[in-house]
């Protein structure tokens, strides 16, 4: 049974944004984007996850928003969505349960000052390369989506399966020469801080000396990471 959030969106812009910042991992997860701009001399905040959003669609929306004047701002969020959001899949939400569910599903959510509502814009997209079942994972239970080479696509695949605000994805790097991007993923409500510290403390072990031959490391960085985490 899914427990729903019954909190309603208020007409206080700061109260709405403060609640969103407390509930979502803003500043913790690298893929959660909070974009603040002004529309018609009113404050506006966009929430969305990197890896789900179509860049071309967002550029067109931002261009449309920047052209809205103070005099052209409607009194209701429904009228704003009809006049100034040039997109097909648009909805006006009234409670935070719908907002959080949409954001975690990859939908872009827009809060505008004065409006006691949130405008949800479905600009979602998924990795362009078709995902195939990995040959080595046929015996695993559950989802069998195959990871690709781009780390943002991989985190988007995980977000697609785990739609929970407690899923944290911290970006870091390893390797003095390669500066390989590494994302540490964990559930903040289930994973203790001691285990997180152990994983992060292993990061210096992934570094490869610039003067050391590649085959002298006993495998690549990815293999070392899997071995180190499995030991924990």
C-alpha cells in the first residue's frame, strides 16, 4: 500500500520551495536540478532530474518564459499553462503528493510566485540507445536493463526503477590522470553513515599512478571498485 502525502500547495512561494528542498535531495544528488529564474518579474523555480529532460524542449520553453512580461502574467496557474507553456503534455497540480511523484518519475515541475499550484511539464526522454539484457546477469532477479557508457543515462535508468526521494546519487571522481567520474548511490533512510564512509574512504585506493603501467594495477578501475565495495 502506497502512503500518500496529503499536504496541499499553498500560495506562499517560499513555503512551497522550502518544503521541496527539505523533501528532495537538493544539493546532495548531482542529477537533481533546481533552476531559479524570473518570469514576468516573478520568481520561478524548476525541479527536474538530469537524464530525463529533452534539452531542445527545455530551451524552447525557457525562451518562451523569458518573453513573458509583467502585464501578461495571468492570475491563475491554469491560464498561465494555457497561454505561456508551448508544450502538449502539461498539467496543473494542487498537492505535493502529485508533485513529488511527477518529479521522481522524470517530469519537470514549475513553481511560480503567487500561484497556489505547480505546473508539471512532461519533457521526459530515456537513453537513445536500446537497452539489452546483459549476458552475465541472466540469473539475477528483477529488472535486467543494461547499463551504457554514459553515467547520466545509467543513473536515469536507476531513477526510472526507484522513484524514491531517499535515493541519493553523489558524484565524485577517481584517478589522478583519468579523473573517472564515479557516482555513489544509496538510500538515505536505509543506509547507515558508517557504510557510506567506508565506501568513500576506499576512493584513494582507486587512484592509478601516472608512472605505473596500466596492466600493473591488476585490472581496471571499475574492477577495483566492485572488489572494494563487495568487501564492505
